[in-house]
C-alpha cells in the first residue's frame, strides 16, 4: 500500500503525519492490535468463551492434565490437576520429563471430583475443566464461584477427540490437536483394515480387569477398553456386561479367557496376581502366559488419552503377533518426541512397557531392545 503525502501551504496542518502513523500500525502483529476471543462449545453443549488463550488451566478430570501437557509440550498452562493424575505422573515418565509437575497443586478436587473451590480460587485459573454428565453437584460450585468452566464427557473415542481438541484450542494450540487426531485416525484405519480380514474363530477371547486387587470388575460393552480390544481383534468375554461391572473368580473361570489384561491404575497389581491365584491360574491365559498389565506412558494406557494409538498397537501386536508387527519401541520414541519434545532412552521405554513384570509373558520378547 502506498500513501501519498501532499505539501500544503499552511505548515501547521500536516495530514501526512496521520497517514504515516496508520501505516506504522500495519507493521504491528495483528494479535497485538486486537485478539479475537476463543469461543468453544463444550461436550454438554455449553458455550465457553476465553478473551485470549488460557494461560492457567485447572484440570479436574484425571486424563486432562497430561493432555494439556502434551498439547502445550510443557506444563506452562497447567495450574492444577487431580491428585490421581499427579500420582500417575510421578509414578511414570512424565514426572521425569517435567519435574516441575511435582510442584503443581493437586488439591483442586476431592472424592468423586467434587471441586475444592478455595484451592481453585488460589490457583487463579483462566479455565476450569470438569466432568459433565455426572450431575450439577460437581459443576454448580464452579459456576457459582464465577469460574469459567468447560465440561467434557468420557467413554468413547469420539469424546476423546473432541476434548483433546477443546483442550488444545483453549491454550491456543489447535494445530496440535489436529495432528494428534490425524494420527489416531491413521492407526485406527490401519488396524481396522487388517482385523476385518481375521476370521471370528481366530480372534482370542479377552478379559480386561478394570479392578482386581479388591473387588474385581471387568470392562464390558460400552467401555473404552472394550472398544480398544475389539479394534485390535479380540473378542471381549465380558461383552454381555454393561460398561464396567463386578465379577468373581468363578465367572472368570467359566469364561476361560485366552488373554487377560490388567488395569494400569492399581500400582501393586502384576501378572503374578493371576498366576498365583488358585482359580485364575487355571485359565487359558495364565497357562500360556498371556497376562499383561497396561503400560504407563505420559498417562495410563487403559483410558482414552493423547497416546491411545500406542495402546492399540500394543494390543494388536499381543493379540495377533502373526498379523501385526508394529515397531512399538520406535513408535513410542517418535511420539514422545512429538508430544513432549523428549528423546527417550531405551531403559525409559522398558519402564513404560513394564518389562520387568513381564519377564515370562508370551510375545513380550518382541518388545525388548535389540
């Protein structure tokens, strides 16, 4: 754009100066002149508005803290998290990658995700993320306190993609979510295409124990674990159950699963729990050493999170080793570089895959460093 300045006879009047000042404004980045607000629709259909990307986010749902870290490649935007989320970070690799997570407050919610409004006020969040679909009791304390609140829903891959997108958008990184979702779609399509060619009779009978050490519970139809197992070519023996339901040893023995997956939440739970049990040790899974505990990466791999495609690859390799041969170690290394800007050591990958407790596990030799 060219501005033309004219010389007037009366020197006291200088219109060119105004034009030149306006031209100077055009060199200022647009974000500094006027930042457009971020307007989002959360998973309960509520409109959430941020005047600018959130600099401080309090994440009450357990998976959201690590998702925010992955979308921002750091902890800068995380002002508070669930205590269980912090435990996962400190138990796993994320606490090592980002040691400052030890100092992020984890008192923002109590039992059953009831918000601690006093702690949240002290955290000074621009945005609070809370579970939706669980009643007003855990939401109204937030809105009544004037806290900008975004609600998410749990349980399906569609929900996961939507709340990953919301989290990334809230902190001004929508392109990070787009990349994560493109990866998810690609891996899902690759596995799905091969599984569709596997005859039903060749799909192993699989059980996922979402709880084991106290009251046992199995992941049934409608659970995220059921969807992951089905995607990877397993037949869920608990498919007649709705979501997650209690089970006993006798029922598991009657199912006689060929593969048993153990949840990643019970820290002390290992395959030895199955192998030493008088009843469960008689299952086909125990006899063939096909008992596996879910890995712990940036978050536990059972629920939907930013690393879910790695879970699907892990499952596919173990359920159908003659069909799938994902280079899981290489994939983990590459994705940690993308998600967390961190270069993993071989010993750290061993830890993520829980190699020490899988010394005798069938198929785990393929996951060891060569």
